[in-house]
C-alpha cells in the first residue's frame, strides 16, 4: 500500500512540533482540525505524550488516509480520526464525553484553504470547547498590516483565489480581532520557515 503524502507536511512538521512542545498544555487532549493526510498527527502524537492527539477532518477520504497512516505508524496516544465539519455545530466531540478533556485545538494550513466563515466557525468552536488557558494553535501564511509578507505568498494567494474566490491568505489582524471577540487572547506570533507563522491564542474567561 502506498501512503498518500503531503510534501508541505513533510517539510514543516519538525518546525511545527518544536513550537507545539513549548506552547501546548502539558496534559489533556489535542484536537486537530482538518488533519488532511494525517502526517502531522502520526509524527507529533508519539513525541507529545502524555497528551492524546485526536485527528479529524470533514472529508471521508481524508479519514481513510489518516487511518492508513495510523496503521503504518501506530502510536498509543493517537486516536482514530473523527468526522468534523467546523460549520456543523455542535461538533461531535462536544456531544460525547472526551477522555481526557480537550485542552488544545490545532489547525495547520486550514483557514486559507476554506471560506472565511470556516475560520469564524473554528474560533467559535475554540470558545465553546477550550477550558481556561486552553490553547488554539494556527499555522500557515498570513498577511500582516494588510500586506503579504513575501512575493511567494502573494502568488500563492492569487492561486488560491483562482481555485475558489472565498479562499485566500487571511489578515493576521482580522483573525486576531475575531479571536478576541471570542475570548481568545493572542499570546505569540512565531515566524516559521517558508514565510509561514505559528499563531498561538489562549482561552481567557473575562
């Protein structure tokens, strides 16, 4: 069996893991939204123990890919994937007991390959699910101060919008404002390779 792979996931997973090790809560369940192939899940889960990693996706084909990767690289703290469409609320993880409780949400390369309403729905879910000091981690390209951070990001943005006008690289300030309205405070913005950012929010109860 040949596993489907994402070259981007192979390139960036080590750098993402370095950040996750530092910013995630020490215990609990990490819910990954839009896990795609599952490469981040199988790579990160064993290295983030004792945390439990819960992959998810809205696409049944992706769930199959994640299971194939789990079979190829099993880990005791990597859960079977669940079907989650952020626009369908409440999410399944909210209507069934989760053990341990979810303490972090992770979305890697999601919000620019989806309509803006999906980003808002992700933030809504983080507000509903995360406990005090729970973490929301976003990774991907962002515009800052209304400008692209590199020519390659500008070209990528044009490519995304040519595929779907509702897709596109998001303004960090717009995402931060939308998060703040949902009691998600911006904690860190970390430059990453290839003109990407790690963006870390923490759930506050004001």
